[in-house]
C-alpha cells in the first residue's frame, strides 16, 4: 500500500505544480498518495531542516564553488561535470553515511562503487525525478522531505546486494553489520539501508519493473547501471574471498 503524506500538502502541491491523486486515479506527475516531480526538474535540492532535504522546483544546475567541487570529487566524482540536483550541504549530509559504509565494504571496490552510485544518484543526479518520489514531509516545515521512495527493478536490487553479500570482516560478513543481523537477506538489507541511522531522512526502496510506470512518469533504476563485485575500479578489484 502506498505511503501517506503529511496533511500539510497544499503548499507542497503548489511547489511541485502537482495535483493530489484520488484513489487509483492519478494525474501525471502524481502516483497514488505520494508526489512525483516533473521530468527535467530537481525533486530535492539543498537542506531545509536538519538532515531533511528541501523539495525542489528548478532545473539541474552547474556545479559551482571550489569547496563544493572538492566534496563532490571526494564522494560523488561522477557528478563533477555537467548539471546536478544537489548542493554542498547535501553532500555534507550523506558523507557520514558513505564514510561509515566504506569502513564495512570498502575492501571490495565493486561493491563500494555500486553503493556510492546509489547514494549519489538519489542526491545529485539531474534525472532523479524519474526514479524518486517524495512520500512524506515534516509537519513543522512542509517543504522539508522526511521520506523518499526510490523505485528500482528487482534485478537492480539483487545485483547491488550480490556485489556486497560475501565481503568478510573479521569472522563475519560485512553485510551483517548493515543488516544488524547474523542472517542478512536482501529485503532486510534494503530495509536497514532505508532506516539510515546516520541521517534523519528515510528511504523506502520499492522493487518495480523498468517499464510498468513510465506512463505515470516514473522509471525504475536498471541493473545495467551497476557492476559485478569482480569488476576492477581504478585498477583495484575485490579479493577472491570477498567475491567468490
């Protein structure tokens, strides 16, 4: 069942230039009880309230400022060139998550690259509105997004999980640290990623087909955007024990 959004929706709807959906009747760019943004416009941009990003309403913009460029180079280098849908304060917000996860999975470059690709895509990609949905907003500041829904194909979900699931730290699998369980499964993995204990923003990962929602202005992320764990990254690859 689709998630409910905050009761304070009129201001958000005017920002998004979007109509609220009624039951199963939805007008693009809406879907069910959540909001989609217009294509070619940023869904989120900048920070509004703590770790909550602001709902956006403008086209992607060129990266500017040396400090911002340096942080992008450290965390999301694939977005140094061209237009982006993020600001420097957003990179500050996700950097703690990326740093923490690197401690667990950084020994396998393929897995780490896939994870960073996922986080940076949600944060900075100029086409983020094709995959992301704003689900709920902060009561104290309706422009602040509390929860996002990311649409990914089951194949995308499985490929990312499989690239990371065999990494060993000490006597345990690294993925168990992310799942906070000795018996991590793919659904549990994405559930814990979405709970995101490093920031207040929550993510709901929804496994959908890549074509089913195109007419409703959404396309799920495809597995072709990921690599396998044995793929070298900058000349380095997973050890055999971490990538059987």
